[in-house]
C-alpha cells in the first residue's frame, strides 16, 4: 500500500516513544535551573523550551522539551528510552532539594498533530490555540504546544484521552511516530538516546540555534565548558541534515566516515525513512567533512538537505 500524501491532509501520530518526567515540589524550578542549559525562569510564561542536562565535561546526559504546568510542577518531555537514565542523572542531585521526580507515563498520553488543517482540528478539542510558536495552552489538565504553523504536540491527561481520540481521530489520518520524527529532523531538532548518551555537547546538536541554551542564565553543571565553546569560537562541529538510499535505518550513535579516507567524521543523531524511500537523518559532524560524509556501513555518500536555520561560521558564533 503506498504511503499517504502528507502534504494535503491532517495527521495524528501516537507518540509512545515519548514520555513526560515530572519535576514536582516548591524547589522544582530552582533545582532545574542549576542543572540544565535553558533558562527555567522563562517557563513562567506560557512557553516551552528545549534544553539539555550535561555532565561536568559539557556532554549531554539528557535532552528534553520543558513546560511549567504550575508553580510546583515542571514537565520534561523526553524519549521514553531515556526515562530510567533521566531519573538517575537528575535524581543524583535532587535529593538536596524540596522536589521529587515522577514518571508521568500513567498521567499523560502524548500525540503529534500536523498537516494543513492541524490548527483547526486542534481547536475542536482545546477550544483555543497558543499565540506563539513554542507556546502552549491548557484545557482540563491537557496541554497543546504549537511547534510550527500546522504542527502541535498534545500532552493529553489520561482522564481525557478517550474524548480526545473521539474528537480528533474523526478529523485525521493515523500515521506512525516515524512520520513525526521526520518533522523533527526537518526542523533540525536533535535528541539524545541511550546510544548517544554523553556523546555530544549542546552545540554539536545546534541547541544554541533552537533556543536550547541560555548563555546568560548563570551556573549549571557543565556550563563552563558550554560557555567556553561559545565565547572562544572553537566550534568545528555542527549538526546537519542529510538523506541517502539504504535499506536499514541507522540507529543513533552510528559512525559517519569520510568516504575517501575512511576517517571518522561524525555521528548519527537520529534517522527515519522518508516518503521517497530514502533514509533522512541528522548527523553531528566536522564542518569540513560535509561533502564527503557517509554512514560507515553504506556505499552511497550523504546528500545534504536544508535546515530552517543557518549554521554560523566560527566568527559569527561569537558575535
């Protein structure tokens, strides 16, 4: 059966590969502010932020999208495969705070809604829409986050999942979570998975270009390394979007090599099969290797695709 045309309809993806980790307590915001790259204070407004938790060497332990549900609850949306690791790495420090970690898997079901009429469809359940990109609105304990003009994340409270599905499924076509992953890839938003744990600095995933790092917020674990990379302009590696023809999707952490020399050039961040039957991926690699890069096990070189933001030169990065 041919794949549907994803340019003319509205689609619903059930994101079973994503999960919410809830940070709860009077010190939730204070605790996270000292642990992550984004400015948690910005979450006082109805906005979400991408961010990362790093080790002392500035390598990412955890990537997420954060939303402050109330004064004592901040939700981190992350890959489900990272839940156990996230509880360990954050839990190591939270013992000193008036806050606790709670797996939100039983409290929320996550969905991705996208397509030409996504905004209209979303409003049939949530009644209103966010006013800005990365903004959110809440209805009866469920959250609608706007990522683009016709793309939304839906964090639906368990008690209202059945009514959400009844309303939304009638107006949409179901697609797999891979279709949602392709949209993240096209948006240039990379995530860390168990296979890429501690492999990347935030800048190697372009987090400075998607509002995932605040360089003025103050100290957090790994901040000194992240700031040094930014202010001294030593960034020689960025994340790029590519495609190539292959039968198997490479997992995160797969090596990228130079097709001529065979030398290590970078690493696959995430990948998915697109509508043209090609593998589309984000890869973090040395800037000088773009033209000759290929996945280690593949025969075909990677073909570069566009991103919605520009990769700065070393000089531009420090301005």
